[in-house]
C-alpha cells in the first residue's frame, strides 16, 4: 500500500513565524475595511510584495484560470446535554464535523469554543440536541477528539434552524452568517468557511474577468480543521471530505493547461479537490470523498499557484502549501508575513503563492 | 428463537437494520461486526470455530447490543440453509446487508503456481469464489425483502499478479467478476466490491510467515470507510470497486448513468 511509504515521511519544520502571526478577531467589515480590502501578499520568483486584495488582477495574466470552492458554510455548532450515566446533565458544545449519511455524523464535543477537549464521554453516551437524541458509537481512528454518532433524525435541518457557525477561541464574539458568505459558495456543506474565497467581491470578479482571468468552480465540503497534527506526522490523519470536480471544471482546467496557462486554486479545499481528481496526467470529472493528504512530493504540478489565508502552526495547512510551492517558499512567505504583521485565520489577510518556475519544478518539489 | 436484544436503534435508512457478516471471529470481519453492533444494527456473524466466534462477538457493540453468533463453514450447504433460517426467524426474513468477508489465503508459505497442489487451488476457488455465490443465492430472497446490499471483500492481489498469490488472486478476480455481473443481473441486490488494503491480521501474517507485519495498520483503520459505505444509499455504489484505504472513494458522476466498472 502507498500508505506505508507515506507514513515514514518526515515533514519540513513548520515555518517558525507561523505561531507569531496575530489572528484577525473580527471580519474586516467590522473594522471598516471592505472584504477585498484585506492585505494580499504575493510570493513568487521575483520576491515578495504586499498590497491589498484589490491588486490581485495585476498579479495575474490574461488566460490564467482561478479555481474556487463552491462549498458554503453550514451551521454546525449546537448545544447538547448528556442524557444519562455518570455524566448526566453535563452540557457540551457539539460540532457536526461531517455528515456521512442520513443521521450518521462525525462530531466533536468540546466544553466550549476555546477548549478542544478531551471529550471524555464514553461510547454509548446519549445526548439531547434540541429534542433529538444523538448517540456516540465510534471513535475516529487516530483522532480521539472526533466521534461517530447516530441520530434518531437527520440533524442537518435542526442545525440549520437552531445552530450557529463554528467559532474557535481566537474570535472573542460571534458573527452572523453574512460574515461567512463567499461569492462562490452556493452549496452548503462545510463546517468551516472556505475562507480564501472571502476577499473575492463581485466587483473584484468583474475586474478579473475584464483582465482576461477566468474562474471555474469545484466543491469540497470541509470538516473541522486539524488541531491534532503531531510534529512528526508519522500518524498524521486527515478525515475524508466530500468533493466534486464536474465536467465543466475539468474542461476548463484542461483547456488552460493545453494552452500553457496557469491554474491557481482559491483555497486549500479547491486544491485538494483538484489534486484528488487528477489521475494519469488528466483531470477526471469525479465526485466522492477524498482522503488525499497533500505533502511535499505528492502534488501533481497541475497547480501553478494558490490563494490562501494564513493559519497558525497547523501542520496540515502548511504541509499542503509546501507540497504545492515547496517548503522554502512557504517558510519565506511566513517570515515576511510576520514582519508585515499580516493577520491570520478566516477573517485575516491572504497570500498568493506561486510555484517556483524552472526545470523539473512540475510535480518534483520535495 | 432468541429474543431481540434490547440494543440501541440504528440510524435511519439507508443504514442497515439487519446484517450478516461472514468471518466475524477476528480480523476485518470482527471490526465490521463491532462497528455495526455499536451503531445499533442487528448482526449475525459467522466463522468455523464456534468457541472463538462466541468469545469475539460477546465483546462487540460496546456492551449494549452484541452481534449474534451462527457458527459454521460457508462452504457447507447445511450452514447456508441454517443462516437462511436464522435470518427468517430473527430478522423476519428481511436482510439489509450481507458482507462476504470470510476467505482463505491457501497454503502458507504461499507457493509458486507450479508448486501449487491442485487440491489447494480447488479449495481456494471453492471458498473464495463458488461458495460465495452459493451463499448469495441462499440469502438473495431475504436481501430482496430487505434493503439489499452485498459487499464482497476482495484484495489488490486480484489485480497484482504477485508471485505466490496466484491461486488466491485468481479466486478474488473471479469473485470481482461475479459481483460485477451480479450488479448487472440483479441490480436490486446492490453488490459492491471493497479492497480493504493491507491489514495486520492473521491472514496477512500467514502470507508473510516469520516476518514482522507491524507496519501494517490494524483493521480499525477501515472504520471510517465502512461508516461511509453503510450510510450511502445502496444504489450509490452499486457495481463499484472501492479501495477502503485509497486516496478517494469515488462514486459515479451525477450526470453519467450507473457505470458498473472497476476503478
Ligand atoms: N489482511 C489483509 O491484509 C487483507 C488484504 C486484502 C484483503 N483481505 C481480505 O479481507 C478478508 C478478511 O481477512 P482477514 O485478514 O481479516 O482474515 P483473518 O484474520 O484470517 O479472518 C478470517 C475470518 O474468516 C473466518 N473464516 C475463514 N474461513 C471460513 C469459512 N470457510 N467459513 C466461515 N468462516 C471462515 C475465520 O474464522 P475461522 O477460521 O474460525 O473460520 C475468521 O473469522 C478476506 O476476504 C481477505 O481476503 C485482507
């Protein structure tokens, strides 16, 4: 199995600056900045330049193809209470990480927004969630924080009605669903926003099109972001996520590649969807669930670059970026980001990282 | 007959209410049975060694609702008739899921084809191929009365042409063809082929006698896959071949008709 070789891979050291970035604690609009007014760091062979998102068209060429994620955020946070047993009456914050099918969920139970766990509730525990019963019946292998659970009804509609958008400790207060909309998101399914799409506004899209830049869309329904990635990723586990690359997206990417044009993912979800649909040197229209972990040496080379938010020292995010543009470039970008005081997380600033040009760059980065 | 255990209710359909899993006393089969029992599916598990089977199943289901043992050899027609009776008596004759998991590796160490005892070859083909179909035939009426879903556990050896694995591989590629043909002939049985990937089990150890297989994951690594597979509508994956430890579990294109084919 390929898994055996992959398991012995050691990651590059995470960029030391990642931990030193300050998180954006509110949407840019709350501080009087429009969505496309966040800062944009462009990292390429010519060096690193930092402006605002509105400068994006100038960083791109006519013919470049952007690929965005259509998945919209769904309300996935609910209040739950243990029904019986030694923990009866205890309250938990329930995060619906992923829906595997009717009434079958991967969930996270935590004391509150700022505290990831541990969950401590034994298997078999029943909780009430707005009058419904949720029963814990499995642990995700390698990620004890996540549990499989069954519900007596589909919780999706209850979550839509009664739930909140998942929020972690770096945000001191809650924001409404409008803060989590992206222009691309028209298929609710993600537990966390595809945040790289957030700084794209209708006006910016119009200017990109005028500039000759095309936009295609794929879907990847994100679960909860990884907090468990160990330093040594021998045991790195990333739960599977639903994805789809439809025929239109595959055709657009093929047309761009055939003309030698650059394909740029908007966000790691779009990148993971594209890489998951790539086989035998082509992009297949495909839907399903992807388990593909992108790490240095595994990317196909189909992507020339990626637009992405900045994140804390989450190994999975940085590893994915390193697989696309090389770990040296990611490290340099994060050092510059710390110096420029860029802000991290879903409401923060963004980067456009280009894969180094040059011989053998395609798919050969280590 | 034994009273229905007072276990937890399973999630709503398409999650199976009633299942039969062969080879449930250890390895992958035990993992699948434990997952089903914990989720609230009433499950009958089989294996030849009755004592080992009872012992293993007693620990399934997290203490709430353990899987039920029906010991026997799947190559024995009497055992297959008994299974059919048990499904009728315990499940009211409606079966939602049949997992064809039990199989034989053949002799250990694995012999090259020209050293293979023809009797061993025949035995592998019987256990892994012809008698699997006989079991399907025995339970087909119950599967039609229930939601109907057959999962056949295959192996990469079906396609690999690995030295030593010829007899086993031939039986598994035969099984795959039978399952795909069944998907075309009996679509309402919703047959699906699963390659579980390398797993640290007795069978895998027998393929590598004296070698450490500690770098292979335990069968629990496939739990998310089974959770996903059983939660899908049965027709979603009909006729597909899915690698449980592969990079993606792909389904037919929304636009495309139900393409039955190896991926
Ligand atoms: N392990 C791997 O790496 C791997 C890889 C690819 C595919 N697979 C497939 O996965 C499935 C499970 O394999 P495993 O590794 O879990 O094997 P295992 O640990 O040897 O378990 C086999 C199970 O099947 C039962 N069994 C064997 N022959 C039987 C028969 N004639 N009638 C009824 N039950 C029988 C065994 O119990 P008794 O001996 O008591 O009957 C036992 O419960 C097999 O189909 C195998 O080909 C395994």
